[in-house]
C-alpha cells in the first residue's frame, strides 16, 4: 500500500465544490470513439496561476532544473545494407533517448539527399562509380544537440573513418549500430511495407519500384565491409543479427551506451497490441482529491465489468495483464477473471504532502508550490513526493518489458498512463503532463513501421473528468521590477499587479493585479 505523508489536517473526507465545465479528448492523432461526455470534476476552475519572478523573468525552482544525463555527446551511427531496419532502429532509439531525458536528434541521409538532389532518384545515384553521389552522401551535418543518430548505410571502413574523424574534431564519441539480416522474407517484407512508399518511388508501380530497390541493394553489396570483431576491436558498437536472433557487443564506454545496448536487445518487430487504460472511477476521483489509495465507485466497478467484456471480445489468448499495487487498479483487474501481475513501479505519481488534497486546498495551503508546478509541470517535484521526470525514470523498466512482450493490458493511473503514452507517441516533456487520458476509456496501441497507431475506445460508463488543462500563467514580480510602472501594495515578499488595472480578490485575502507572461 502506498505511504501517505500529508498532515492530519488534510486527512478525511473533504466537502465537494461545484465544478465548471471542461472537456476531455484523446491525444492528437487518435481515433476517438467516445460518444459519452464524462461528468465534470467537482472543483472550481483555477485559471490564473502565480509564479515567482526575478529580474523580470520567471524564477526557476531547484526542483525544476534539467537533469544532465551525460557530459559527453555521442554520435550514434547506423551501419548496414538497405532494407535492414536501420531507420526503424534509429527512430525508436531517438524516441527512447528523448523520453529518458537525453536530448537526441535523428539525421537521415536519405531525407537530405531528397532535399538537395532532385535528380538521380534511381539506383544509379548509389553506384560506387557515381562520384557526385558519393560527395553528396559524404557531406557531414553539424549535429545541433548533445546526442545524434546518423541514419545511413555507412557500409565502408573509409566512410566510417571519415565519421570518426568528424566526431573527434567536434568532441563527439562514436557508437556504431549495425543491422545484419540474411532472411529474404524479412528483407522483402521491409521493402514492401516501407521502402516502396518512399518519395523516391512516387508514380512508380510496385514491380518497377521493387526491382529498382533490389538494384540499389546490389550497388551497396559490391562495397559492403561489415564491422569485424578483430579489425574493428577498437570501436564501440553493437551488431544485431537477423532481427535480434544474435548480438555482438564491443567496447561499451559509458552508462548511456550500456542503456542503448539493453534497449536494442529488447525491441522486436512481432505484430502485437498494447492496451492502456486507467482504473475505474475511484472515490477520491469523485471528491476531486489527488493521489490516495481509495476503492472504486459503483461506476468504477461497472467499468471493470465492461472492460472484461471488451477484452474477451478481442479474442487474445496470450494477453498479459499488469496493474499497480494500488487498490483501484487491482479491483479493476479482478473483474477480468484472468491472472494479472502487480508492478509497484506502476503506482501513481507520489504527491507527497499534497496527497488526498483537492487542487483548491493545494492552492490555499501551498500557493508557491501550486504556482511552481504550473510553471513547469514536467520537472516540478511535490514536497516529499515525485515529479513527472522522476516518474519517467521509474517507468523505464516497464517500457523495456513492454518492448519485449507481445500483447499486454496495462491498468494504471493518469500520470503513469501519460508517461507511457508519451513514449509511444513521441511527445515532448512539455506536452507529456497535459496528455488527455480519460477514465473508462481504453487506448489500443499498435506499433507500425516508424511509429504507433492509436485507437481510443470508450466503454460508455459515466465518469468524472479529472483532466486539468494547461492554465494561464501570471508572474509575481518584486517591487524593484515594478517601481517604475505602478504603485503596489506589499504582501509578504510578493506583490500582485492587476490585469487592466482592475483589482481582483486573491486566495488568503490577497488583492492586486496580474501581468501576464
């Protein structure tokens, strides 16, 4: 059971407060099938949020500083013939590194070629005898972030040596990722599913495009020099053979490289679906309180029954079910009448001293903390609790296991579901805390070639809306900043300036005005 660290004055049931209307919809790109409008949260709208300011700019709180995952930038370089899954690996690796907090950007040579060269779209561009094509493909791009994934064939030692020299000149370490595949069925499937949809083959029929692409592969095979454990023993690399059947790992130099190796050894291309949903509506959800470990309401229990019917209708014989160790997810999973696994790391974000409080109470008792959280919701850490950034690090083992598994249903919580969804949908840290994950709705994720297809399925059971939109943010300024602009009244260390010079009542009797950022 989750430990709660709030004071005695915040324990027990709190009075319900009338709510203002708000709306909830699935994240961008989802297919929404939710005809039922959820009930509204029983709380007042909190639109204008104060934040501390220093020298006219928003002041950063110690809990909001960005975590530095690595001091030495690294260039990740793919190696391999076309249609071996290099771009698939590059995109997944970039998404994973960004999700765990390592700023990473992908550079795809094919995209640059298409942007800068309007001719040579056929296999002739890739011929070793085409000097112009070689020059264009050799142009190194200056990376703009701490980590870069260089997605190209890089099939010769000469080419890889050029990259190493470039990295040394620019202060980068180099880590090679080679994909080797001899299975003709896998290669053919990759060509049909991905390559034939390339802009290179617009207005080409399938047979002509496939024939040209096979000729392109032949051009590279003539000069291909794979990574060798003897000749390249001084290089850092992982060699992935036959879509993960075997691996060769050489000279891993740091913590992030070891995490990359572990990640690449977990991913697979087997078709599967991942189902994400929150627990049924809980008693604290209805009261507008955050956190806690309450049980389900009657509506929550009805959702659990509907979820069981939905899962049975999917006809998945090997489905795994995961829950947190909190009462509301366990009660939801119990209705499925199937074995399930409890994960402590799937527990809801720890709100620390704010556990089981309503947002109005947090704003009233901890106004500075309330303002700081709205200033940077991803990095803000509750006193004696967690931040979304902490939660992402906690959930990394779940992502690793989801990548290893096939069909899985995860019954979790709002903040946890946001973090998992941000990984699969490649959302930024700024977008993550505001992803909409409504109660009594199942999200079906189906990994595809370079992304993830998402379907939103409402089970048509009424529930409260627990989503809180990104608020308007006002700035608290000190008297030095404002002394040339307006006469102000001091309230402790902070002053409030009125929007449009009209006085408004503030919590705890504060009066003043707003200057908007």
